[in-house]
């Protein structure tokens, strides 16, 4: 799932997200509420949603793309069980 959330544009820190990428972050934000109940899920939800709504890649460490990919992978794994 990382490929869906990471178009490989590493050098463009202020480049806007595509509408597809934005949808992927919003989906991950919603799934975070189910994956992590309580305050942790709410925090992850807020961070991913803010990243999607702001629409820019500002995280040089790529933490939010990695987080969204992990949440999406986990949700996909649970749906195939």
C-alpha cells in the first residue's frame, strides 16, 4: 500500500497531494478510528486528516505516509481473514 500513498516525489516538499492521494489519507484516517479505539485512534485520525486537508508534503521523515500505509495494510489484512 505504500505505493498508493507515495508517488516518489521526494524532492517536492511543498507539492500538493493529488486527489487520489488525498482520498487514501482520508480513508486511512477513518480506519484509524476502528483500528485504534480511544484517544490513540483519535490522535492518528486527526493527524492523517490534517495532512490530507492541508494537502502538502511537509514531513521530511515521511512518518505520515508510513503511518497511513501501515493502517491500510492492517485493515486489508483483517478484511481477508
